[in-house]
C-alpha cells in the first residue's frame, strides 16, 4: 500500500514537472479559430447548465476549462486541476466546458458519452474515466463509441437511458453549444483556462496558485 502511494505521488510529480517544462504550451490547436480570448467577459463563458466539479465555491472566483478528452495536454493538466480543486475546495468554482477538436476523431464521441453520463448524475465519474483510459482509445481513427458504452456499464449507469441520450441529437447539440461558446470567446486550443472571465496562460504550477490567490485576495 505504502509503495503504491509513493508510486502514485511520483507519477504526479513527473506530470507536474512536464507541465512546467511546457507541455501545455504545445496544446492541441483548433483550425476553426485563431482569435484570442484574453479579455473575455461574455455570459457564454459559464451557462446555467455548465458542469461544475465538486462543491460550489463562494462565488468570488470562477475557474473555467475548455477541454477535449482526446487531447494529451488536457490529460496532463488533469492532475494539476485536481490538485487545485483540493487546495481551493469551497473557495473556487471549477467549471468544465467541452471543446472537441476536429482533428481528434473520437473527441465528440467522448464528450457525448460524458454528457450522457451527466444526465444520470455521473459527469465527474465519466470525466475522470476518459482521462484514466485515454491512452487505450485516443488518437485512433475508428469510432470508440462502443468502448465508451463499456465505461458506462462499468459505472453502473442505466444503459437504456444512456443509449437513448447518446442517440438523442440534443446531447450532441449540448456538446456543440459549449464548443461554439469557446469559438465565440476566441478559444483556439485545449486546454484553455479562464479565471474570473480572463483567459490565463500559466507558465508554471505555482503560477496557477498565484493567479487564483490574487483573485481570492483582491
């Protein structure tokens, strides 16, 4: 048990160091957008039905991530976001927006699967599952919808309801609405982060903390 904990901690450290080395600076790009969202203030940044991770914060600070589940940089950022959530639990609102990239053949399928799980109250479970398994299905040309359905079964979802949600055009439209909001805000790659309406591009893990602390203390 102790050895496993040490190994897990070592993995996190490696990922954090990789981030510092500039992995997120090589984030996946979207050919549909070339603008900057440095000063975004649109209400489209967080909608009423946007997915929030964990407990609500105080409302003073909102951290938004536009992501693609097939994006390797998003997977690298995932443990960093999880650490931020632990540190700022109850203080910061963490919001997730879908931004599937056209160059990733299963990014929409993955987002639709997560959205279908969300309709059964399992958003975060499927969100985490996608990153845990990304290496097994990412960067492949054939549809992995059946693989994602298997994840739903593993999570104990009502499969009839899941299948209905996946087939429902409204589920895909929900994903595409997030993506359109991102494009309107100038998002051109994943992951893209916003802090209280302003796009941020942290240069280190500490930079994340410094920027959030500044908003909390401002």
